[in-house]
């Protein structure tokens, strides 16, 4: 294995096979007709879109929680100063 493959985190092959979760989904399609390939591609695009949406929502929830903590701490500080 060369240094580029090691440093890039490329999929490692074990006994000539790669882990299924690291494989390109289009490689797994094999002998599927074009209509089914198109449906599978659309499904993969939709899953990726939903995954990105979930990650965005998770990030916004984390930011909102942190903002709540900052406001709470400021209110406590103002209360104790008065």
C-alpha cells in the first residue's frame, strides 16, 4: 500500500474485497437495468439529502442550546449584580 492511500483514509481491501459500507453504491448495482439504476440513484440522492437535513437540524439544535446557556448565564450575572 502506498503512502497516499494510507494518508487519505481510502477504503482498505481485505482479501481482494472492500467493506460493503465503503463501496460505491453504483458498484453494488451489478447487472441491474437502467430504469432500476435510475430509481436507486434517486433513492440514494434522497437519502443523502435527508441525512444532510438531519445533520443541519442537529447542528442548529446544538447552537440553540449553547445560546440558551449564554443567555441564562447573563441573566444570572445581572440578577446577582443588582
